[in-house]
C-alpha cells in the first residue's frame, strides 16, 4: 500500500480561505477539484511530488453530506474548527480490504473543473470516524494520468516527508493488514502521545524553502 492523499477539513471561513493559507505556507498553488455528488462535499487540490496530494474539503448543505459517512466526517471536523481530518492509502487489492473490514466499498466520483471525471471506490471512513488515527482506503478506477496527484504537475517541488499521528502503530498495522514495520514505505510516520485523543496531528513537508509543519 502507498499513501494517496491527506484530507484537511475547511476552517470556519470556508475552503477557499483555508486553501489560501495552506498555499502561502507551502508555496504551492491549488486547483478546483469539483463536487463529490455522492458525498455532498467539494474540494480544492494541491498536487505534490510523488503522486501524492492534499485536499481541502468542505461539506455542502446537501442531504448527502448528512447521510454518508464521508460527508458526516467532513462536517464534524469542520464544526470542530477544521484541520487535518485524516489520511488515505491507495490499494490495488480492494477485495482483501473489504474482507478484512467485513463490508463493501462505496462508489465515488467527481468532475474536476476543466478536468477529467474521476471514479473510484473507497472504504474505511466509518473506521476513521470511530478511531481517527486510522486511514481510509481508496481504489482508483480512473487512469493514473487523470488522478489528482498526477493530472496537474505541482507548481513547486513540495513533498510529504512524514505524518505525526497520536495513536498506536500496532492498531494501524492491524487495520492495514500487515506486520511490516514500515507499511507505507515512501513516508515516515512518527507516533506521539499514545494516550491522547487519536488522530492525525500534523504533516511535515519538504519544500524548496525548507521543512514546513502543518
């Protein structure tokens, strides 16, 4: 498995203002990822090197945002002031994830503004809601070239170096279905505050101006 993206919930002044603050810190530009009609959310995308990306996501006043786990998760995090909602890993073996979690993945789609329509399946958001240290899973149906981390080249050489997570690494490994000491090989994961409320605390990025922690 590999990291796919990080989700940052909109702060009280909205997803555009939230994204502009992140853009200033990272020295990056973003593009409009469009609306997730099945989930009642919309996002802005920061492409990063390595095929990763950060999304700033906002819940809409739409029934799906109240009815679906993803819409509920976004809304709940924004109501707490916004910030890191979670992390998402990419899997090519969706069947094994479905069997391990005991449920089926749900369909996702969105149309990027002036871009391709994307289709995927995702699973694990209920786990993230119950235990925010856990990632959710995505299985892309769209070609790699159309996926958010690849469709537009990053405007600067910015990469995710590591994640800082409050939680238990063994619990996350169990969720990922692996005993590998480094289950996400391309980034580091720093485990902190094991007795604190679990969740993604911060992310460290390498940029041309040095490391940035958000």
